[in-house]
C-alpha cells in the first residue's frame, strides 16, 4: 500500500508555555482592563455597569485558562461515522475542539447578563439624568448591549455544537468531505472538488507565523446558465485551522492525496486510511 505524499509542513505546532502566554497578551490586557473597570464601577456603586464588566473580565480569564490547559500535541485521525445529507457514512475524522455544555451555557449566561444590564441601564438612567450625562450613559449601555448580544450569539452556537450527538471535526468519506464545527455543517463531494489550498482571510493573518488560518476546498464553477451569465460562483468549504485538534498538515496532505487518487477513497473510514496517514507523516 503506497503512502500519501508528504509535502513540507505548512503549519507549525500550537503555541505552548511562554510562547502561548506571549500570543495571548492582548487578551490578558483586556481581562485586566475589564476587571479593573468593573471594580471601579462597583466602588462608585454603579451596579448595572460593574457587575457585567466583572462578568466579562472573569469570562475572559476562564477562556485564557482553557487555552493554557489545551493539550498542544495533535490528535491522530480515527475512523468515525458521520451523518450526511444522505444518511450515516463511514469516515476518517480529524477532530475539532469540543466545548462542554457547561462552558457553552456559561457563555450564554454571560451574554444574557450583558443584555439585561444594558436594558436596565437605559431604562433607569435615561429617566434620571439629562443633558450630557444622559448621552454618555446611553452610549455605554449600547456598547454593553452589543457586546452582550455578540457573546450570547457565540454561546448559542457553542451550545448547539456541544449538545449535538455528532462530534465536531472534518470527516473524509468515500464520496465527500463533511465539516461540522464553528461555521455549522457543510459538505462537498469529491467529484465537485477542484482544488485544495490554504489561505488567510483578506487583510488578516489570525494565526501569525504559525501558518494560514484556513484550509480551503474549492468546488468547480457551474456551467453557464441559460441567462447568459458566467455561472454561479464556485462553492468553498472552509476548515478553520485554529479549531483543529488534529495536525493541519496531515489533514491537508490527506485532502490532496484523496482528491488526486480516487481509487484510494474506498479505504476512508477504515484502519487502512489511518495507517496510510501515519506512514505518510
């Protein structure tokens, strides 16, 4: 059995130790700022602003602790079933992070605190104050409400993934690639796939020197329609590298290999595929 080709690694390993701490400096500063601002608001007896700010700062600290506790060693791919649009299929899984339901529920609660505090601040201070002080209060409440809404939306997304029976990850089946993760559930047939690449979002490099933030599976452009246009834009299936517990280099190599070698796809979902990927590293 031939092994998958092994191109030069495009991604470095996850940050760990001091390098991880240095990478998270902006988040550490933000946590300290939120906690300090919340404590100051409580000293001024501004409960409607102090409590949510302390909650946001504490939530940031919890997220940072989770980053430090994350095992930096990659998780090996393994055979696992996946639910597709056409039923359950055998697949080789490359794991994504999976948050616990408790963490997801806590994130939802944090967002609710922000929204409730914003609404209460507007309802109370708009009636009690006038002039310039009223505008500052309303502006602060709006910022608090927007942050609370964004956190609530993220918490609901995490809760949907955490409560799903399907484990998040990238699944390679004989007929298609299925991605279930932060962007929801999406899939693409091998026959519709044109290329596999890696890229950063336009104007940003979220992972820095570690490597590209996205593995991009590009579909074939559709035929020209009867209206005479250039056809629909090709479908793209995106894999967010930052959420991968598996080695993105191994996933990228596997995608390239099985796209180029259709005769090897029947082994996906079996120990033979895992063996091939282990030999190809």
